[in-house]
DNA sequence: AGAGTGACTCATA
DNA sequence: CTATGAGCCACTC
């Protein structure tokens, strides 16, 4: 069991929950907003996540590639959800970041 | 304290 | 395209 007492964990939750439908975010982007340089920690936090309220399927790496270790199932499941929200894939595992990357204003 | 691990990213070759 | 090495930081043993 992963220790989720850290403040970082909550921040990741809050931020990911704010991602609107049809948008995605990268690990590096989240890490930067949370004041860290470590994108691994973001992925690690989401890996320990099992809360269905957190749309972790909207979080992808910097190339727009989906994660292979998706908590709710396979990466295929993640892809399916994104497609239903209107996020187009430019390849089998890559989303179009140019159009769907969500940036805070 | 030290070593290993990890849903990442960047630079180099 | 692949392969390494490094940086990053929390966790476990």
C-alpha cells in the first residue's frame, strides 16, 4: 500500500480533477504547477490512485502517449474513455497534444 | 544512511 | 527509430 499522506498526493488529485472533458495534461506540466521538477512523482501518485473521481485517463506523458500502467485497467481502457470525450488519437497510443493539451491560465 | 524502484523528461549518440 | 546516462524526489527495505 502506498502512503498517500503526502501533500503532493492531494495536489495531484485537485489538479487532475480540474481537467475539463476533452482535454489532457502531461506529467511534466503537473509537476511544474505543483512546484516540483519530478514528473515521476506525479505518475507514482496517480498509480496509487483508485479514486474514480480523479480522471487519470486525461494524464499522458509529454509525447501525448497514454500510460501502460493505467490504474483502472489497460491503456486500451484509457484510450476508449478519451475517445468518448472527444480526444482524437494521432496514433495507436498518442493523443493530439496540439489540440487537447490543457494549460492553466 | 544507502540502495533499489518508478504511470517521467532531457540530452547524446 | 533505439539505447544510455543523468536528474528528479518519495517510498520501501
